């Protein structure tokens, strides 16, 4: 089983585990060994899955404004955790390939392996939920047919993403692509960089 197949299996295990209770407050119970890549992938998708449902909840037009603000801040925190885990996955790949000497004409990819894996994790969620809609008995036949068409496109995208991630990893291993890492440096969570936050601090 290659990397993408392993990641896809783990993502779907995380999604299935979450939906046993289908509650955004359910605590993660990661079944994989500490410091293993599998454990990181499971944690990454668990965050994505919880955030998927938080995004559903916050779109309720009748939501209490106080609850909406709390959810927005929770989503912001989740986004930061998601970014931190993506960078952690990239660190794992960077260490894996640290002894590879890129060729003189090696290219630099537009995204790192972990950000492609991030898209695969989200895609697993899209496939899961679109499949539910395509088979929802309470929905109209037209709705199910439309969702089945969309599901077919998502599954095609899955195969293409599998191919592109595997090609990227092979190219890095062969020195055809040079792997570089950059921190995302998100500014809105940093009290020293977000003007709304540091101006408040200065006014105290």
C-alpha cells in the first residue's frame, strides 16, 4: 500500500470514528502509535472533521450571536491547529528526504507534500458527505442524482490527487523536485501583528 492509499484509509477511519457519536465535543481517541506518521494523519483529519461540522453549525440562521462568536473563535483556533499539523507533516517529509541531493535543475513545487495531503483530507470528507446525500432516502430523486454526479467528480479528483501526490514524492526522492518549507506566518492570531489586537493592548 503506497502513501496516498494509507493516508486515505486513515482519513476514512477518522471520519467513521467521529460519526459514531457525531458530536463536535467528542474527544479524539487516536489509535495509532505516538510519533508515527499514521497518528499525525489521523489527528489531522479529526481536526478537519470536527471543523467541517462546526462550519455547518455556525451557518444556522437562528444561531444565538454569543454562541456564533464562540464558534467563530473555536474555528479560528482549529484553523491554527490544522496549519500546525500540516507543517508537522511537512517536517516529517523534510526529515525523510534530508539526505536527498536535488539535481542542479531541480524544480520547486507550488505546494509542499503536506499541503497536498491537507487537500486529500478535506476531499475524504467531501466524498463521505456527498455519498450520504447521494443515498439519502428522505431526499428527492433529483437531489440524489445530482449528488451522485458530484460524487463521481470527487472520486475522479481523488484519483488525480493520488497520482499527483505520489508523483511529487517520487520526484523529491529522485532529486527532480527540491523540497522547501515555509512557515505560514498567519498574522491574525498574533497579538504583535494583528493591529486590532496590538492597538487594544497599547490603549491599556
